[in-house]
């Protein structure tokens, strides 16, 4: 998944919202294909065409947005951006596995189980009405 910024950006909130949007798109695509990622790679492109890339393994193979978001944010934090003017973000799922071959751990976390159930419902709504209809980053708009 790729996001190009219209202008070079230093705004951390804009970058996080864009990264979250990539996480949602990646999770939706992985679940739609019946796959799970074992790792994520984040590539940041800066003004002047320099780039930074890092890969991090997930605790367990997953296509769930909670797991992908946590790892993506860890990658972004590892970049330790202070004044880097970003022009693009790329988020890739690596070392893919078939979702039906990934062990599903039983959880006693009711909140997580509720989020996973809601994720399934949201996937159905997105399939019916389009990908930009629902999602935490779908409501983000640039102020004019």
C-alpha cells in the first residue's frame, strides 16, 4: 500500500492518519485474499528522494488491523522523525501465510474479540459500499 503526500509534510498527525489508512487498506486486502502477514515493511520517502526502510516481525501472523497498526506504529517510532519532510509512505505485508493455516489463539480479552467481530462486519460494509465508507482514517480530511 502506498500513499503520496500532495506536499512535503512534517505534520505527525497527518503522517499517522496516512499510515493508519494504509494499515486499514492492507488489512482489508489481506483478509480478502485469505492471507496473514508475518512481518511488515515500512518505507519512508523524503524530500530529495532519500528513503528509510525497516522490517519488523509481528508477534504472530495476522491480518487484523489492531496487530498491523501496532507494528506499523512501532516501525514509524523507530524512524525517530524530527524534521524529515516526507513525500511518501509505503507499507507492505511480508512473509505471507494462508490465513486458514495460521493458528488462532483463544483470547480472554473481550474487548479484542469485540473488535475482531466488528472488523468482519466492517469488511462486509466496505465490500458493499466501497472502501472509503468506514474506517478510522476514512473521516480524516485536510482542513481548507
